[in-house]
C-alpha cells in the first residue's frame, strides 16, 4: 500500500526555528525525567533490596507503573485539551507535573522495601506523565506538517541526552543514591524552562479546513499497532538491559556493569541522532514516511537477532547498537507519521494520550514477556520473540493508506 501526503502552504507564519530547539530541549528534559531512573537507578535499587528476586520485583514495579502511566497520560492529555479550549494552554500542566515529579523522586529515594518501592514508582509515573502528556500535543498544535519530520528528528535528541545523564550519575561511586535522585528532577526542570516561558501559539500548525473530511481512525489504529509492536523490545531492553549484560558477563560487579551499560546507552542513543534528523527532513521533502519506517524497522530486527545469538558483552553491545539505530529512527519518524493521522484537531491531547498507550502498554507487556521467557542467566528466547514482534510492527506500517 502506498502513502501520499501532500503538504499545503501554511495559512499563517510558522513558529521560528528556535522554537523547535526549545521543544527539543524540553523533550530531552522529559526523557531525563524518567529514563535514568527506569533504566539504571531503579534496577540498582531493586537489586540491592531483592537480590536474586530482582526480576519479579522489577517486573511487578514496571507493570504497576505502566498501568498508572497509561491512565494518567490519557487523563492529562484530555485535561490539556480542555485548557486549550478555555484559553489556558497546555504548559500549566507541565509546570504542575514538574513539582509532583520532584516530590515523587523523594519518595523513591526514601523507599525502604518492596511495597514502598512499587507505590513510589506508581506515584512517579502519574507525576511524570503530567509533564509528558502535553508535550507532543504542543508539537501538533504549533508546528506545521511540512516541518514535523525535522521536529521528529530533533525528538531523537532526548534519549542520548538522558543516557549521558545516566552514565554521569553512575560514573562516580562516591555519589550517593539520594544525590542522584535529587539531581534528576532539577535537570528536568531546567531543560523544560525555555518552552514553558514561550507563549503558546496553537495557530502555528496546520488547522484542517472546516469543509475537509476527517482522516479515517483506522489508519491511526494501524499506526498505533505498529508502534506498540516496535516498543515491546524497547520496553523490555530499557528495563532489563543491565540484567541482559549480567547474563553474558556472570560474576561482574553490578555497579561496574551499570557504568558500562550507561556508557553504551549514551553511545547508542547518540549514533542515531544525525540519521534521524537527516531521514526526518528527507521524508518532509518527499512527503512520504513509510519507506523510511520500513528500512529503520528492518535494521532494528537485525540488531535484536544479533543480541539473541551473542555469546559475550562485545557481541551483545554491537547487536544493541544496531537495534538502537533502527529503533530510534523508526520511533522518531513514527511521531511525525502519527501526528499527520490525527482525525480531530480539537482532540489532539486526548488522541495522543491514547496513542501513548503504545508506549505504556509495552511497559506492561514487556515485563510479562521477560518474566515468562527469560531467566537471570538466559535472555536468548526473549530476544528472539522480540525480533519477531518487531518485524510484525515494521510490516504493519505498510498498511496505512491515509492521504492528507
């Protein structure tokens, strides 16, 4: 099936280029708000608390957090829609979420046992989604379709910046857990501040003409299914990557491996960034996104297959790097792809909140798959299944036939 998206002249001037930079910085701040905690700091804390029972406890924590994140993202997306209708804009929800996120980090730091860790992470997920839910609707509101590919490429900046923060946090053994957890909400606030200080302009995007028919919801659902399948591997690896490397490097100290994984994450999130920007802008120019999505998804499948066959840390790192490049480009470009499929401009926050279930449901399903298919010493079967699911997600984007 072929996709055709013809971009039309803007009815009013677009936001200046520096707005895209402010948005990219804010998006990076949102990722800093959750990625270092969920990929490194939380697994380390749970390892210290639970020992050999770490996979069940981390899985339970992730599942409960994913349920909270799914519901709260839809809720805050809908609330931000209501704020736009009433003239208040979406930024106030981000500001409130920042305050709540800082409080939730304090609870995570103070949690002494399994039950309190689970409760603290649930509260954290509600708070951070008050920050995240309004962000992508701001992009939909204030950036025209003809620049969404470039904006999506800039979104890819979030993961490398957050991964670098993760690596720096675990680089110094003298830095205490409480200090690490206190720094993250501060960095998140600083990176979000420029966007919060900019006045909103919902008219800068591409409003649909009053006589234009709405795009079919079927295509958005297919695109959502493709992203969900792609995100299953991302959810499992972001949460259990430290344990994957423990399985191929038995006997290595957890903090030493955490440093190595933190460095690997930084490198693997930086590598796709120029490619995501190039591909995003290229797709803007040709007006088609699907061929690029299929190519990126195929690279991700190859990386997962290599990880499943890896017998040591070097091979696993190469496989993860390959997967990261394909996955990052796919997910960044998919954001632009999905934004152009939203059927109702007046309900972007709600629809993007529902689309965000493709990010949070994998956080629920990924731990269940890992719990069922992996052991602390063997992740090969899990990685094989994730490669198959990623291939299905890649194929699914070819079924979208929307025209804009």
